[in-house]
């Protein structure tokens, strides 16, 4: 007499049966999970910049040649840069599903109306290839810089201690923390860790140091037409290589074939760029965006044929493609993942990482009592992305000994909310893929991704007792209020600058400011239809733009009607470490650029 199987035996049998269905597609599903996480994690870290809870960048002071020679590197300018994101408002969050539905409906009926989709695909591919070129350039340039910093970190550790790169001397110095930082030993190889032990000749080491210095060199293009346009841009070696490789990739995609890996490259590039440009601004607005698109995705997949029809008929890089094993009929196909399933949850994951960075510096703030009242001390900001490989090469894995030098900065910080949201996204994606295989029907990925990402974020905040702190966090830019003394000091400084500038014959002279305001900044002058408050706000913005242009083109002469210049700038290298000697900087160097060769027409 046989007994019926128990509850747990039935559950185990169901799991085993369903796993047998998934097993042929296991590598494909892992490919999808990895490919969706890659742009989210990389773009989230690339979007980091100085949070409001960190100290403002300090004014650079004049340094002696000896001080410059003791610096780790001369590439610190970007630490002061703030990543400007386009923030969504509540109205944007409410309108987004509506506009997405209108766009999808229009494409669906256009596909049904057109007998030949080649023209539509060609027009859309031309647009996406043009936009994708810049996205791929950005992706490849950042990838090259990231790989370069792996082989040439600023610091690394070994059994002896901590080694620091001194670019001006082209040496790596062993630093010991004893009554201040002391250089104990030096060697010539710029390679870190075990790579340093390679027996390389002096000529190879010299070549490697030249390769190490490549990112600090830049080519600056300036273009000016009197009263019409004034522009300036910088190109580095990685940017130029990225443009070259990006043009090859987009050219092959548009003019030749569209293999799945090129489609995925463009999709990754779009996602990578988008997550560095947009932000939900607050977690509340992020909830609205994800909630609205959650409903939109369910309706368009389950209740209409629009989403599937558009995705299958348009051969454009708005999706990721993954090869699937052949089915029972011997037909091999592709699994698809829309870029919206990456970018929409990715916005919240990137916001969570920036929130972690904000909390890291917020917890370091200290309040000090002074005669004039309480003063809040904030920690200096260290860019985590710049020092990622420094953190890797100085970790405990490399058996470093001795105290950590004070000058060693890595920018590492706890990423509690970020990893919680990444885990939630991974669980949601695995659930989506599992249900899609079991039921053999297309699934709206946001149906599972939205609850898992939001649940992991707010659940973590609830457990840590930081729900209010998380709800009140905002990335809206607010100017710091100035005291009267600070305002007076700034006015005095502007007056001195004006007196100094008036002696120059530059077209950006103060005497020409009204013309510049009208021609370049669109000043709202008296008598316009704008209200008084709006006019004042526009005049303030215009003045700031004009002052920024003055700083960029201060050295251009008044009779320049048109010019185009190409300048090569590089940091000061291999100077003589003479005690007390101060390097003489030119006018270019006063603006943070080292003087170099310049080609100019005009």
C-alpha cells in the first residue's frame, strides 16, 4: 500500500519539473541578467559627483616646484566638477506614461499602415546611429580611462608598504607614516603590484611613464564668431580613440549588417549615457515614475499587441538581443529586453548610490561651537571613480604593512542602498525570466522589477530607521545663501577684476558687457514684456553666462571677428625640485591650463 507524497515532496517535484524547462535556456538567462546589470552599475558610478553634504572645493593656492613634485598627479581638476543631471518633476512623472503610450500607439498604427517597413527602419536607424555615435564615444572613452587607471594607479601596496606615483620625477616612492610622510625608497617602474617585478629596461619604463601621462594631456578647440557663437571643447586621447572606434561601430551598423552584438553595444551606450543625464530628483518622484510605467507596461503587454508588435518589427537599437537555443522545431531565435527595463529601474538604483554618497559625507559632519554661533564642519570630497583602482591596489589583499598614509585617498564609501536595490533588481529580473519560460509568454519586465527595486529600497530604509531621511533627500540644485560679508568680498573682488580687465583690449572687456549680454546671453532688457521679477532673474543668468565667457576668452583681442584655435595643454613635468622655487605660470596656466602649443586661425 503506497502513501501519497507529502507537501514538501510535491513542492520539490514542481521545482524540479520547472527547472528542467529552464535548464536549456540557463546560459541565455544569465547573459540577460549580466547584460542588464552592466550599464546600470557602471553608469551609476559614473554619475557620482560632489554631494551637498561634502565641503565645497578649496581655492587653489600657489605652490613651489618642490610641492608640485611631491604631488601624486596633476589630474585633480575634475574632482571639483559637479555632475549636472536633468531632474524630473511631479508633472513629468505623471505625463511620462501618457507620452510613452501615445508614441507606442503611433508607431503601432504606422507599422500597420505601411506595407514596407524598410523606409521607417532606415529613417529611425539614421537617427539612432547619429545619436548613438556620441553615446558610444562616451562609453568607449570612459572604458579606456578606466582600464588605463588599472595599470597605472596613483597608489598601490605590497609587503613593504604603500607606494605613491610622483609624476614630475617619474618614480614610485615608498611612503612610511612616521612623524609625517617620509619617502623611504624609490623605483622607476610605473606598474603596480607584482607587475613591478618584471625586469624591464629603462627605455621601456620611460615609454610606460609616457603612456601613464597620456590622460593628462588634452587638445582644446576654440571657435568664435563675433556676436554669434563662442564655444570651447576639450579632447583627450581616450576621447579621440573612442570617436574613432565609435565611428567604425556606427558605420558598420548603419551601412552594413546589424548583428546582435552591435545592437547590444548601442543599447548599452544609450543606457549608459541616459543614466548619467537624468535623475528622478527625489525618491518620491521616482516612485511616481516607476508606478506610472508599471501600469503602462502591464497594459501594453497583456491587454494590447502594441509592445510586442513594435519590438519585433522595428530593427532599431532600442532593445538588447540575446541568442536562444533552438526550440523543438529546430528554430533558433533571440530573447529581447527593452532599454526601458534597464533605464527606468536604473534611475532609482543610481539615485540610491548617490544617496549612499550623500549619507557618507553627512555622517562625517561635525558641529563646532564658536563665538559667532555653531559652525558645521564638512569633509573634503574625494571622487570615488577616479580612485577605484587605487582602492583595489591598496586593499588588504596585497599584504600591506604599516599605518595608512594620510595622503592616501580612495573615496570608498558604504553602498548599502545601492547593493540592496541591485539585489532587488536581480531578483525581479530572474523572476521575470523564470515566468516567461514557464508560461511561454512575453512578460512586462517592470511588473516584477518595480516592486522588487522599490521594495528593497524602502525595506532597507525601514529596517535602518531612515525612511524620513530618504524621503527628504533631493538632488534639486539650491544655491547656498551668502552672508553680507561674503557678498561684499565678492563685490570687491569683482571690482578689482574689472579694473584689471579694463586695461586689456579684449572683446570680453567690461565696456562691451551690454553688447555681449544682448548678443550671447539673451538679456531681458527694460521695456520687454517679461515681469520685473522674471526680467531680473534673466539678467542675473545672462550676467553669469557672460562672466563665464569672459573667463574662457579673456585673451582674445577686440578686433577678432572670427577665429578657430587648437591648443595642446599638458601638466608641468620633470621640474627641478629646488627649495623655494616658484614656477612661473603664463596667462593660460592661471586658468588651470598648462601652456603648450597652439594653432590659431582668424
